[in-house]
C-alpha cells in the first residue's frame, strides 16, 4: 500500500480561490506534471482522474501549444549546463593550463569565452522573464539597511565586471526600508548591467537617495559606446527591472540614452 501524506489547506483559502478540495488536488497535479515533478500516471492518481492529464500529454507530444514559459522554468539547468562547459574549458585553455597557445588561438578563444558569457546571461534573463510571467517570483519583505544591500550587490557586480570602473554615491539619511533583499540586489545588478551595456571605455555610477516616503536609485554610464546597440539585452533587462520594481510597489522611469551612456532611475516606497 502506498504511504499517504496529509496536506491541510485552510477552508478560507479554498473559498477565496473559489476552489473545492478536489479542484485543488487537480490543479496541484497539473502543475507538478508541467514541472516534470510527477509522471503521467502519478499526476493522474493525484488528480483522481487520469483524463485530467490527457490534454497536457497531447499538447506536449503532438501539435498543441508549447508553453515556452513553463519550459524555461524547468529546463533552465539543462540550458545553462553546456554553456557553462564551453565557458569553463575556454577559460582553462586561455590560462594555459592545458599547454601553451599562440596569439591567434588566444584571440579566437577569447571571442568564444565572451560570446558564451553573453549567451549565458541572455538565457538567465529568459528564465527570469518566464518566472515573472508565471507568477513564480514572490517577495519576502523584511526591514533592511539599503546601504548594506548596495554594498553587497555592487561588490559582486564589480567582481563580475572588473574592466568597468564603478562609483557609488550614498545620499541616504534613513537607510532602513521594507524590501526583499535578494530581489533588490538583483535590481541593482541589472541597473548596472543595463547602464554599462554599450560602454567600451568609461565609468558607471550608482547613487541612492531617500525621503520619508521613498528610495531612489539611479545608475548612469559615461564614456565611449560600442556600435552594437544590444537591443535584445536591453529589452529583456528593461522588462525584468520594471517587473521587479512593480512587485515592490515602485516605479521605473523610461531609460534615457545619452551621447555617452545611459541613465536609469527606479523609485521604491519605504
């Protein structure tokens, strides 16, 4: 006999969602099947009706709609693994660990390494977008020191972007805010990445200021810009930033491109 686990759900929650207990079981079975946590038989048993899963089997295996957001959510590891191998082994060869290489080989491998890093970042953005679209990105708010979060986020960003000088300006008077620390670090990192997308030479700056009601964070870049407009990168980053800021109840201004860089500003409530 199969072991049983009892899952208790408050009646008020089911009523608020307009679901019966059987509806909740069916929805859970469908979601776990879509995430590849249960196979067809297991999901059918959980739903109490194998026919519930049949339309999903058809749409996945035949000519039905392919849900790209769901696919990206559960396949992110498999998508990133081969790229991580390309990046990792390129770095090993560039360092000469496997033996000496000539100047031409070094240049070609550097191109492979850089392209691999960019593609890995783009896949990461796609996965973030899929999770935002699916409502999987939730906030865990707590009172936090904004300057500490900025310090942590900028330190990591500088480690990942050693060739791009970064200046930080602190104009905070009361740095305690109720935020999701992990998501705010992500917002800061994405602001800096967006601002520096086209920068070939120059500086990136991040400033933070506050009032009794809100926090304002601004990222700016100054210097020479590449011919590549990085339109895909900026479109995805813009969507992710606006979505994460909106989850916090804040607002993101339209990014402003200047002759020598970008200016991006977000405002979050205290």
